[in-house]
C-alpha cells in the first residue's frame, strides 16, 4: 500500500468536537493524507463508508451508540481492506485486546502528539501496526506472562 505519491483517505470517528477538529487539521496539514469524513458517531461513519471509501479510520473507543470496538468489528467484517487504528484515552488490557481482536491494526493513546499521529498513519501504509509505547509494552508484558504465548522462553526473556 505504501507509495510516496499515494494520498491516503482518512476517516475520523471521535465524539469530542475539539479533538476531532484537531485531528482533521493535523491530518490535512500533511501532504500524504486527507480527511474525507469526520464523525461524532460510528453509526454516521459506517453509513458513509461505501460511498466515501476510506483507507484508514481513526476510531475512538467510547462513542455514543455503537462503541468503537463493536464498530471496528462491523467495519472489518464488511470492509476487511480498511485499516482501523484505535485512538483512545483508555489503556487497560481488556479494551486494548478486545480492540485488536475486533480487527484494529493499531492502538494509540490520545496523548500522542501530532508527529506520533502522522507517524502512526505512515506506519499503517508501510504495513505496520502502530502502537503507543505504553500500549506496546502492555502487549509485550501480556505475552511474557501468558503461558500460551507464541514467544519462546528466550524471546520472553
């Protein structure tokens, strides 16, 4: 998917007006991305997906109506090619893992600065899975303590 001349279409699903507008401004200031839809609810965003065809969706967790994890699962079921990155203030194990199991490709916290946000979008285009460092550490820690982890003993060390 990575092509330096490719202009990536981004959706934002965030119920906080100020934060949603900030994301729009940050993303549209980039020469690689542009926002094609910014929504307060997942229901509104899902309704427009077929028509607007986003490449990446930045999805909040706590939304009115359909929550972010449920919306991610619905989107990935019908549009598996659309990448969903969770952007949330929540960083507890259960929410993070439920979001990833629902099909999210990444999980960054809302405390991320504008460069981290744009780097996360770039990471998706390069085929990666962007995660805030705190989230990545949590995921790795859970692999370390999980006896069914696919990591070898040496990798866990």
